[in-house]
């Protein structure tokens, strides 16, 4: 089995293309210098080295001129992929093709930075609302494992988050909440942290492309204040998307 043919890299293509572009002129120059000229051998060798030096030198310079911006763009895109949105490309001008590309990468970085700040602020707000709202909120992954719980949920189960996160709904006594109708009154009246008549609402959301279940449990024996009820409904609606 013959080994696979090695393909030329982009910079090698550029280098050889520039060499080929100058090859006719070099051939004509060499023919006049060695075949039709009357210079001495010393002059012929001097001029030959001069021509060949410029030929290879400018070809190498053209190759570098192409490689450097591509390396810069690769580093910028790598930084964006790794989440560093603060780096910007210099020389981002709108009057040439390369400047346009640099400007677009800078614009992409600025947009991603704004989106990250917005997401962080929204997450902080969501966590604050979840901690302050007086209903128990639980988030389970597709395997029924608890991934998120708020303060009211910890009080309902009489267990801190570090003891119940990562455990299944069956282990913590919430298997009923993941079955049946998504909105109903639970048959369970006793939880480790409280007794009462419990209303449950379950909805789905996606995180990392995977489906999750959001379960909200409220004590129906205590009337929720109007603002708490509105906050609960908004939270369920947002996470449901």
C-alpha cells in the first residue's frame, strides 16, 4: 500500500506561485546574462546571485505577508473559542479585504462579550429570584437526577443542597413529581421539612442540548402573595423556554 500523497500547505502554495510568477523574467535575464552578454564570469556570477537573491527573497516576503495575518486571525478565533473576548485585532480597516476580516472578528468578539455579560447578569438575577421566592424549585436532568434546588426546596426536604444534589428523585422522595400530569395536586402531604397540601407544576427546558425537568412545588394551604405568584409564573415561563 503506497503512502498517501502529501499535499502542499497554503503558505507553500503561495511561495511556489510567486516563484512561478517570476520564473519567466528570471529565465530571460539569465539567458541575456550568460548567453548574449559580454560580461566577465565574475560579473555574471554576481548578477546571477543578485537576481536569484531578489527572486527568492521577495517570494519569501510574499509568503510571510500572507501567513502573518492568517496566524493572527487563527489566534483571535482561538481566543474567542476559549471565551476570551477582550482581545482585538489591530489594523482592522474597512478599505481592504484583510481589514474587513479583522473588523468582522472584532465585531464578533464585541457581540459575544455583550452576550456573555447579559447571560451572567440574567443568571445572577435568576438565582436571586429563585433564592428569594417562597416556592420550592427543583431541576432534574433526563435521568431524574437533581441538578438544581433553591432555598425553599432545601427547607422542604430538610436537607442542604450539598446532600441532595446529584441524587435521584426517588432517593429524595420526589419521584411522584416527575410522573403523571405536569400540573396537579400531589398526593404526598408530608415532606421532611413541612406538612400541607402541595400543588406541583412541571415543565421542560434544555441545557447543553439535553432535556431537563423543572419542578415547582407550592404549599396550597397558604395563599401566595400576588407578587410571589407573578414571580413564580414568570420564572417557570422563562425556564420553560
